[in-house]
C-alpha cells in the first residue's frame, strides 16, 4: 500500500530576506497574572488569543497567514520542496498488526488521510474497512485507534474531527463491513477495552471550549444500546482531569483493572472487578503505591505488571488479587539495561530493553528463565511482537536510519523468523551510511551519538 512519509526539508530564511522584507504583525500584550499554590506567579501576555471566536483574534490569524504565505510561496518555488517530497516520500509499506482473526493496517487511500484495511491471511490482499472520507464530507477525520471483540465479529474504532482532542467511537461488523448504529461522543484520553458484548471507554466534562476538563469516568457500552444508558463503572467527580484514569480488560476477559494516578503524580491506586465471581464488586488492589506499575494482562488468575522504581531499571511481577501484598518477581531487573516494554503471551514473555547503544529483545517463560535473546545491529529500532495472547507466531518490525522497515514473522516456540514484508522505496540506501561516535561533555561524560550522512562526506 502507498503511504506518504513526510521528509523534513530545512529552508533557511536568510535566503528569502534578500527578495522581500518581513513586516511583523503587531501582537498587543494584555497581561493576565495567575498565582499558584499561593507563591508562584505566572504572567501570560497573550491569553486573549485563546478566544478563537473573537473577531480581533480571527483578524490577527488572517494577518499572520498572509505574512507567512508571502515567504512560504517563494520558498516552495526556490527549493521545489513539494516536488522533492513527492519524489522521495512515496513508499510501499505494509505495517501489519494482528488482532483477533485478522491482520490490520493503516494506509493512505484515494489521496486522503490514512484509512483502515484488513485481511484474513498475512499474504492476502487487504480490503478497505474504514474510509475516513465517508464518515464526514465536511470534517477532516483522523482514525485514532481500534479494538477487536474477543469473537472477532466486531471492531470498535475511535476517531476525531479537525484535529480536536475530542473523540468519537463507532462500531463495524468484520463479517459484512456494515456499520452498527452505535455512535459514542464526548471521549477524551480514551481507549477501547472489550468485555463480552460491549466495551469500556472513558469520557470527561469540560468547562467551556478551552476550560478545564473534569468529572472523569469510565463507562461500559453494550452493543446496540444508546450511549445515554451506558453504565458508569468508575468516576472522579469534580476533579481536574489530566488523564488520571487508565484501565484494561485482561485477555481472558476475567478482570477489569483500573489505575487511578494521584494528582501529584507520585503514587497510584489500583482497583479491579473479577467477572468470574458473583456478585460483581469493584475491589481495591493496591492503594497509593509509590512504584511505577503498568498492568499488562492476567494469567491463571494472577495479574502481570511492569514495575519500575526511581532506583532500578524495571522488572516484571505477578500479583494475586486475593493476596495483593505478596508480589512475585517473574523477571528481575537487568543492570544498566532499561526495561522499555513487556508483552505477555500464554507461555512466553517478550521484553524490550534499551542499552546505551542498542535495543535487545529477551524472551522468557513465566519462571523467569531466559529462552532467547535477540540482539539487533547498532542503531536499529525494533517494535511489534504483537498478537493475541494465545498466538504462537507474532509479527515484529525493525529499521534504522539507512534501512527502511522490514516485517518479520516470529515463532515464540522455535524462535525462527521469516521475512514477510519489505519496504519499497524510490531512492538508494547504498549512498547513505552511519557511524557510532562518542562526544566528551564538559563534565567528562562520554555521550554516545550516531552520525547519519551521505557517503563521501568527511
């Protein structure tokens, strides 16, 4: 599929000043003074510009656009920047992601914003599933995420309009590609977590167009119901919201785990619902934990976390909800190696680590035994290893400054990998090389650096 990859082209403004003098737009200063915590005063001279409905602000924006256009149009003509971007930016690349029984990917379609495609097999031709241009003819729609139901029959997808932070959710059948009547609005800092015939999402209230967000709550939507009848599961009433709530349903759909971060960001509390027991009750798991804990999934009735403190590099732990004070360490921290990401599977754990110069992927079992360590060449970036909890084969991608993305299929049991997708580009990478160097800082610390340059440059 064709994807547009935008290449940054630096335009030096002093070249243009010889052709035309710049007359800056006058921006009046109107001071607003805010005092926080009784001691800290912040001066804002331009808060009046936040009122985008003001005729004065609209006039100021038009003047700024007019001044910029005079210079940008000349820059485009001088550098042929659009031509260069078109020449080098169009590539063929399939960034496949497995979810449920299908493979999904975003790709540009019909000269528009990225659409969502899907296919049954890894080598099948993809079918168009969600075209943002069909959601609205007047608004610019951007897809911001999707999630597949456990039975792989439905997909809920999230989107925004015209660059807004506010999101909406719709639902489509993966069997017929027909849209359901479900349409949820008023979402912010939200994602989709399926449970049975519905899913959890998060919504907030806002005080005016640019006011504070508050009344953060997690709700459950049953397919076919109106949003007004959705159930509120957890709520922070009247608290100023800065994305304090996070939530996850485990792969077996047994647990809903909720994380409430304190306003000072130094501690967090965890709660859970066990859907295998009756009655369904929201219970505390950990109160005001000072560790950085990320809920990953559950296995055999126990919850799996990525744990980090201010003094270590990260470990993987297991917590039994029935006795949360006793925590079992599955994978201990690796000295001088930062734990970046953890993806648990049925019998394997895939962990991403970062050393000073390169990424390492380590595969262990649930006793912590290292089964395989994957090292990649210097400067490579590795991502993926995504799939369903019970999958034996997963996909991963890696690339570096001189190698476009490569997609591999990887077997978690045999550790064999197979190249399945290779990026097609319109330029030669043979003329580009990179080199590792170290720079000695003023305090005598060696700073690792990678230089990427055209061959022949000294």
